[in-house]
């Protein structure tokens, strides 16, 4: 084993002991030290690999579950709630909290904004359009729909995609830069909103609480008409603008004129 003598140590103070007069440090070329460094790096690499495998496994389970429910495979509402929890966690939503109901038969799920979508969650995001467009109904608790101050553990019959509407709308409202998303991901999110406009009734008491989110999401989507992005995305944004004016002008209220102006300007200049 090689050592390097450090001449600076031992001249600091008169109180220095005999042991401290001769300070040695391991050489950078020492084979034992090199072995320790390689072992440390190997352990670090193994830990990263373990985490990557866990994330990939989790994404695969979530993706498969979303595909199954969009294909009509029956699933109980508690399992659907747990699936939604996993989805918001892996997607990157902030301030996620879970509070069980008094009976313990269900729970309330709350989450905040999402600034960026985790790369690992992109396949799950792209599957949302199929879930929202699924024609199947399910018995869902009020807390699964995010309805505030609703009776606990009371089940209502609703399209199963209703459970994920708030996640899509919050994405459109709060993502930092929509135009920087991968084209396929952004297209799927916009398609989900377009399906929502035609398929869901936001005047229904079950969805009335989502009106502010729906309005903000629609305006954010229409704003993409002014961005330097792909022609296909802008055409989809134009379709959203036209559909929202035709069907939900009452919800857009004062913003109708702005949506009309954006779509008209795009058509005129396009």
C-alpha cells in the first residue's frame, strides 16, 4: 500500500502530538482505494437500476390498468381510486394528499398543479384519451369525482372516464409550457379535451364543479393557435375552439369573443 507524506501537517502548533507529526493520506493510485471507489460506483449504479426497474414496472401496471378499463373490464371503485392515486403520483402532480372517509370504504384524493410531466409517465398520459372516450358506465363514489362537500360513500352512475377529467384539465391549466411537450403527448391531451367537450355535460351537477377548470383548459388550448408548433396541433386547437363555442359558450361567457377572435385570426392568416 502506498502513502504520501504530507509536510504541511505537524507544523500547525506546538501542542501537536508525536502521532500528528507524521500525517499520511491514501494515495490516489492505491489499488485498495480504487477498488473501494469502483465498489461504491457499482452500488450506486445498482441502486439507480433498481429504481428504474421499479418505475418501469409501475408504469406498465398503470398503463395496462388504463387499457383494461377503457376496454370495458370491470373494476371496483376502490381499485379505480387507487389507480388514480398511482397515476397522479407518477405523472408529477404536486401536493398529493389522501384522506379516508369515515366508513373507511373509500377516500378523498386531492392534488395540486403539475409543472412538468415525468418522462416515464408519457405512455399513461397518451392512454387517457381512450379512458375518457370509453362508453362504459361505473358506480363511482362522489369523492372519486372530486365533488366538494358531497355525501361520503354514496355511489352514482357515471361514465368511468369522469374520474380522470380533473387530471386532464389540471394538466392543460398548469403545465408550464404546453408547446414544449412531445407532439404525440400534446396531441393526446388535446384530443382528450376535444372528446370531453362533446361527450360530457358540464351542466350536470356531477361536473358543475369542473366548469372553472374546463374554461381555463379550453382557453389554454386555444392559445396554442398563436404558437409556432406543428400544423396538426394548431388544427386540433382550432377544432377545440369551434366546438367549445358551439356547445359551451355559456361556460366560456365573456371569453367567447376572445376564442372567436383567435380562431378567426388563425383561419384568416392560415
